[in-house]
């Protein structure tokens, strides 16, 4: 099932989905780098996936970030202790 990465990004950033073209730089969408970190955390939670720093290294555009999340494996469910 495809992940709606752009839809979640649009809601988090409060921008029209059409503004999230592949070549748009993340730095053009958010003024502070910590907002990119918050966006990544939000996407992980909303999509049920986990991405590491290595996968995010060098990501600068919307298309690159979408690609990272589309390739990310689903997060393992937390183990419950009896």
C-alpha cells in the first residue's frame, strides 16, 4: 500500500500539496532546521516507519525525503511485557 508522504507533509507544514514538488528544497519550506527534524518525527509516527540518520544524510529536497520514507521498512511493533 503506497504511503501518503506528501499528504502528511502538507498537513504538518500547512502548505498546499501542490507546493511539494520533487525539486523543492526543504530549506525553502521551513525556516529552521529543527522543523525538519520535527517533520521527520511526525512522518515516522504517522506512517509507522523508522528511518535512521544514515538514510537522511544528504536529503535536501521534497523528492529525496519522500523517497526515503517510501523505501523505509515498517517499524516493528513495540514488545509488550506481560
